[in-house]
C-alpha cells in the first residue's frame, strides 16, 4: 500500500506543478491577446484620425476651388458689364436714363458680385493668395473708375479713343492679375 500512496503522492505533486504552468500559460495568452487588442485599437484610432484629416483637407480644397471658380466667373461678368457701361456712356446717341439703366441693371450688380467673390476667395485663400487678391481688387477698382467716369458726365468733350485705350489697358491688367492668381492657385495642392 505504501507504493500506491507514493504513486498517489507523485500524481498530486505533478498535478500541482502543472497547475501553475497552466495558469502562467493562460495569463501569458491573455496578456498577448490584450496587447494585440490594444495595438489594433491604437492602429484603428490613428487610421481614423488620418482619414478625418484627409476628409477635412478635401473639404477645404473643394471650398477653395468653388470660391476661385466663382471669382473667375464674376470677374469676367464684371468686365463685360463695365465694358457695356463705358460703351453706353461714350455713345452720344444714348440718354442719361439709358446710362442709368445699364449702371443699375448691369454694372452695379456685377460690381457687388465681384466684391462678394473677392471676399469669399480672400477668406479661403492662403496668405500668398491674399496678396494676389488685393491686387485684383485694386485693378478692378480702376476698371470701375474708368467705366463710371463718363456715366454721369456723358460723352461731351471726351477723347473716346483715349478713354477706350485706357479702359482696355486697365481691363488687361485686371485680367492678368486674375490669371496670375489662378495660376498660383492651380499650382497649390488643391
């Protein structure tokens, strides 16, 4: 019987030795699982953060593009309305009422739209672009001055060729400033 008891004691000792190894293995497995879960969660967090940043950048780029397209369209409309006002103002057959109608119905709304588009573009443009926009604004004001100079006065005593040439040069400079801005904007990573 003593032999059986010794064998029974050996089995109990072996069982106890196995229990700590099983516990250690279970704890190691749990630790590895936890680390894998933490790593996965951390990677998912940073990936989501990068995705949100990229989406925000894409939205900003879309807003800039829309503002720049609107600026180009309104600048062209402004030039057209300014040209029509000047042409009408320098035409001796047109009345003051016809000039006023062109000013109020064409030039003034185009001027307002251009001011709005310049302001919007200025709000979304990077610092370098704001300098270009200030130049566009100054040149647009010059076009407006030349277009409206003869509006109230009428064409009496005006050197029409000189007025046309001065106006055409102002428009050319304004559109060149706009083109310079758009070229620089196209080079940005929109």
